[in-house]
């Protein structure tokens, strides 16, 4: 018998049976209460773990669903989806700055041009431009390809329709078209080249900051914003800009021909309204995508051939572009010529 309990026995007056009761002291009742609490805590912990596993599985499935949806978008949005149709007008859009990784990049516009020209049902091409300019390299490649395609497909015209603005690099491309149509309030022109940057040498002198730049090659630090610019380097930069500017002028003269009414301001970098552009021969008339398709090409059905990047491509380009920019910035601070 335990020291903590004892039995109480009793006998019935008339009978053989004996009743035994066990008395549990308060200490034993306390131990039972603690055990009950521990059991409840254990069950609560087990329940929480099960709930955590369920949420973990939910988030795993949700992540998988997002990945699958992203892949579907990448395949669904990758490239122009042109369904077979009858005679129609092919539309290609350039919207924004003309540079790598944009809708105005050569590797985006040129495939669309080739697809539109090679489609026998496309009676003509409309290039809709809304751009302030950009890279002379990208604009030059697109201009060259348009001229090549016009010779290869002489019966398939390419008309340019200007939206808000067609300046500098945008006009560099537009000059290759058979005709250019604008709105009377569009901004057109800016036939010039620039190279921009900053110089901090005076501020550094006032602050007592010393520039420590080591180069191999006397002009390797050319256009470094923290170093003084020599007259020789400035002259070299101006010579290069003049050369690119002359290339731009030649493209405009070739594209516009006798329609261009040259004045001293034509190639000065000035820009004009659409109505003035028509007057001085930078444009041919007024029109929209719909009116040009209807009145010039006689094909009101319009099919968009613009190349659209998939989601994965956009993400990779943004990531790669950010990394590339950081690397190039660490290697050289030289500005690039721009048509804008």
C-alpha cells in the first residue's frame, strides 16, 4: 500500500460482499491535472504542425501555379500571332525610345518587317512611329532593312504614320518609307546628333576631391566626367558627331528626294509641327493608320505584325540589362552618340 493513499473497507450487515474505496490525497489529484494540461498542449502542438503543413503545401501549389502561368504567358506573348487572313494591311508599331531591348530595337522591328513583306496577303505595310529618337545604330539598321525590302518587293509599299512624335532616330527610320503621314500637331524632325554628359572637375577642386584614374592609352579616359577635357579630345568628339550627322542627312536626302525643300534649318536639329513638316517636305500628308489603310492601300483589314516579347524574355532582358549597364559603367564612363 502506498503512503499517499489508503483503502477504506466496509462490510454489509446482511451479505457476503465487501466494498473497498480508495482515497486519493490532493497531491495525486494535482498530478492528474498537470497531465491533462500536458496532453492538451501536445494535441494543440500536433494540430498546429498539421495546419503548418497544409499551408506549406498550399504555398507550394500556388508557386507552381504562378510558374505555370508565367510560362504560358511567355509562350502566348512571344512574337506576333498572325492568323491566316485574306488581303490586308500589315501594321508594325514602334513606340518609345529606339534602343536595344525596346519595341524600336532592330532585332524586334526587322523580323516583323520580314514577316509582313513575305506574307503574300499583306498588300502593304504601315509603320506606326511614336518615338523621340535613340540609337543611330539601331535606327540605321532598320532604315537599311526597309530599303532592302522595298527593292526586293517593289509592289508592296511601306507607309509611315506618325503618332505624337517622330523625331531624330524616329525620323531616321521614317525617311526610308514610301510616304510619311502625320497629324497636323505631330512633332517631326530634329535631324541632328548629340553626345551628352557632365563635368565635375570644378566642383571637385572646390571640395578638395582628387580623381585617381589610371589608363593605358592617352585617350582611354576620353569623356570621363571627373577629368578635364582637352581641346584635342573635344575636337575628336565633334568630328565623330559631324560624321554621324552627315550619315543622317544623306539618309533623309535619299529617302525624301525632290520632295524635300531644304533650308539652312532643315538639318540644324530643329523640329516642326506636322503641318509645317508637310509644307517643307519632311512629310507627305495627313492621315492615321485607318485612313492610310483605307485610302492608300485599299485594304481596311489591319493585322498587327509587331513582335511582342514573352514574360520570361522581358525579365531576362531587364536583369541582363541591369547587369550589363553596371559592368559597362565600371569599365567606361564614355557617353554614346544619340539621335534625340
